[in-house]
C-alpha cells in the first residue's frame, strides 16, 4: 500500500465523520498537496551568509509535483546529474529525467517538476552548492545512485538528510541536524567538556599527590610562624 493511502486509511479510521483528505492533511507537514494545481512547495532562501532550501528533505509519490519558489537571493534548483553545471556524477534514479531551473534573479520566480520514478533525488543550487545549498527528495522509497555512494563534489557544509528520515517524517526543515546515539550534537558537546574537565581534575590530583606535598615529611602549609 502506498504511504499516502496508508495515511489516509489511518486518518479516516481515527476520525469519525471527517473526510480522508482532512485527516491526512492534519498530520502532513508539507506545504501543498502534490497536484499540478497545488504542488508541494520548497522555498529557496538567502539569509545573511546562509543559502538554503526549506524544507531540505521532502517525501513524494510518483505523479506528485514539486514547486521551487525563489523567496530571496539568486538561486537554482538543479538535479544532481553529470549533464548539469557543477555536478560530476548522477545522484537521481537512472530512469528519471534531469532538470535545471536555471538561476532565478527575481523573488517569486518558480520552477515545477513532476516525479515519476521511485528513488532518491539529490539536487543543489548552482551558485551556492559549494556553500552547502543542497536538498533531497525521496519518491515512494529510497534507492538509486544517491544511496550507493557519498557525493564526489564539494558541497561545503551541506547535509542531505537520510532518505529513511525523509520517508518517515514527510518533510524535514532547514537546518537539518543529524541525530546522535549520544543525545545529539549539543549534548555531546556538553558531555565532552564535562569529561575533559573530570579528566583534567584527575590528572592534576594525581600530580599533586605524587609531588609529595601530602607525605608525612611534607611541611605543614598551615604553619605561619606566628603565635
């Protein structure tokens, strides 16, 4: 069963008297519905020194349409294929058509693409790929060249969310921060500082004890010579 049909079935079963579409939309974080008249929307942004797509990860099904909208700055939505500027290999399904919106200069400019082939699609902004402006779309299920190897080109600080996380969440907002078994990046950082502090304290105490300051023959630091 397709994911959309599954969500609709669950939603209709849990919502007495409500329409299937309404039940699905209530739990769907994506903007739009995926039709040609109401496509899913991905914004392209410049915010200071940040250049990004939002959402950075999106789930679709065969026949769904995605619209990239230039919200600020100058950007493109370009499939990661060797026939496009800035890419040296293919990171979309082999049978899928490549695309390139070209670089938009004006705010509000948009580009539509309809996904037909299942698999994982990686794409980027031509002028900002090296600054981390990349995105990923999963159509129906993960698969294809994007899941088989790491990107060979420089994408700066860009992170493609795992295809499985996109499939599970339907939409992942920018910035995407990978989860860690240790409790996430901030927690790991705090824990690292704490462990460093404990280690330093231990080493210092061992050195302090080894110096002989606390031996039986050590001078009494409390004696001042004053009665």
